[in-house]
DNA sequence: GGGAATATTCCC
DNA sequence: GGGAATATTCCC
């Protein structure tokens, strides 16, 4: 339990003391009326408050959350949820209210909290990105290795092809050789010779390579 | 040009008026001394200031940046860069100083603004990174497809090669066979020779493939 | 009625 | 000496 603020305590005391006619509780004790502001200012304020201006008191009451109602000319009635006759134990609840400008500061603080959250999220996203990046780099390295391997093998194939083409030429030469042999065999029965030649003709492998070189981007 | 604050103006007036003995300028006019604080409080404060406590005045002067020096018991000397006898035009420069706690708040605000800026930038950078990463992933996918395609084609080539090599071996063998046959059959009757040659048609070549299939990761 | 500057008091 | 709560004044 806090203590009631001085202002509130003084106000309550003034109202209770019944020494003053210029201020009084309403009948139900849930509000008070400053009946004679001028008198109040003259006789009470110098004793109980710092200020000599009753307007200052109004301002104070306002900042403590009192509701003000204007009655007859110059008479004001003030009421506050926790400022009730006989209810001393709730007086401490009558507190200054935060001004909007201060509430604004609170909002700023909230926005810092939010920003911290966002920052945390950003960091996490960044970490995700970084690890993704790492795995991408690994993938690229793998692809690079595979490509090197592919290129080597293509080279092998091409060499093989080349060698083979050379051999094939030799082969052709052999055929020519054979043919000329048959020339030599002139005088032999023609059927026999032609049979041999026919045989040789079929022995030749596929003549046109079915291999057409593809275009590889990485060579 | 601003106007001097009431407190400063009053203080200067009091000092200039020479009506009061309890406060006076120093000889060089760059400071003033409250010679008799009690007298000052009693006779001057009620008229010129809100407060009746001289300590409040000290507090005020402090918050306006006056330097205080204690002289003899109870005597205080105050000085301020811009509070100089005869120099009325600089009085307006004597201003309340922001309390450290408020300056601190200002710093906080500044740092929030900076943080917001940084946050915004970070977000943008992150987005750039993410979109770049996405396009990199797409590229990798394309490369992967190309590699698969390449590998498939190499396989085709290898199969072809294999098939071809088998045939070739048969061929080569036949040629060697023939050649040696002709050597052997020299002088034999041609009918016999041709019969033997017809037999050779059925001879299967060697079965072992000279080609060892490559291992491709994407097959 | 209430924001904001200034003043006062309280307190370490 | 100065931070911080409270009060007062000024002003829209």
C-alpha cells in the first residue's frame, strides 16, 4: 500500500476539517465543490499549497485525473473514483497520470522491443542464407568435379575414335591389298575368286560412324 | 535573439537595483555573491521568486549552469559565462541545461532512428541475397539437367563404341586369319582353299569387350 | 483540458 | 551537485 500524495492528503484534510466554508463535500461524499474560489485562494492556498493561483490547483487536480464540472459562475465540482469521503484507504490510488508525451516514450520503448524481435529474425534468416550458401558452394564444387570427369572421358572417347579411324584406314588398305592379291591370282577360276571377294566385302564393319559429336558447353 | 528567462532577468534586476545589501556583483562584474542568504530569502525571494526557500534558488541557478563557490559560512558566489554586469544582450543565452537523463533519452532516440535505418538496409540486403540465392539455385538445377543429359549421351556413345569394338575385333581377327590362311594355303588347290574360307564365315570373334564402362554420377 | 516549459522540493 | 518526482505557470 502506498501513501497518499501530499496534495491529496491536504485536500482531504481541508475537506474534513470543516473549518472552511469555501469548500465542501457533496452530499453523497463522492465529489467536492469549491464554493468560493476567491476565498479559497486567499485563505487556504497559501497555507496548504505552494501556489497562490487557484488555476494551479485546477491544473493539479486535472493531472491527478479529477473530473471537473462547472456549476454556478466560478463554482467548480471535482470528482475522482478514489477520492471519496470516509474512504481514506483508497486515497493513495489517486495518482498523477502519465502525460501523453510520456506515454509516447513508452511506445518508443515498445518499438525497441519489436525492433529487437525483428533483428533476431533477420539474424536467423541471414544464418539460414549463409548455410544455404555453403551447401550451394558444395554442390557447385561437386558439379565442377563431375564436369571435369565428363570432359576427361569425352576426350578418351574421342581419342579412341581417332585411333579407330586410323585403324580403319589400315583396314581399307588391307582390302586393297587383297584385291591386288586377287589380281595376282588371275588365271584362277573366276567364281572362286569372286566368292572370296564377296566374303571379304561382308567382313567390313559398319562404315559410317553413328557417332555424331555433341556440343558440350564445357570443353 | 531570444529573451532572457524571467529568473535571469529578475536576478539581474535585483543586482542592478542596488536596493539590496544582501546580494552584490563581484568587483569585475563577472560573478555575484549572496552575502546574506537569510536576509535574501526573507526580503527578496517572496517578491521575485515563487519559492521561499533559498535552496530552491541554488537549485535553479545550478540547472541554469551557474558555477557555485562557497565563500565564508553561508556566503555563496555564482558565476556564469553569459551572466555579466552590463552585458544585458547576452543574458538570453543563460538557459536551462538539459539534465543528463534527458540528454540520454535524446541519444536513445537518435540511436533508435539509426537502428531503424540500419534495419531497413539489412532487410533490403537480405532480400537481395535471397533473390540472388534463388536464381543461383535455378542455375544449378539447369546445370544439373545439362549434366544428366550429357551423361546419358556419353552412355549412348559408349554403348555404340562397345558394340562397334566387338565387331571390329571380329573383323581384325578375320583379316589376320585370312592373311595367315593365304600364307598357309599357298600352292593349295583353289577349290579346297575357297571351301575352307566359306567355313570361316561362321567363326565367332573374341567375346571380351575391351571397353570398361565409366561410372557417371547421374545415370 | 492538457502539452510543455519552468520551478520547487525531495532525496541520494 | 544533480536526478527525479512533483508543482506551477504559460499557452494553445
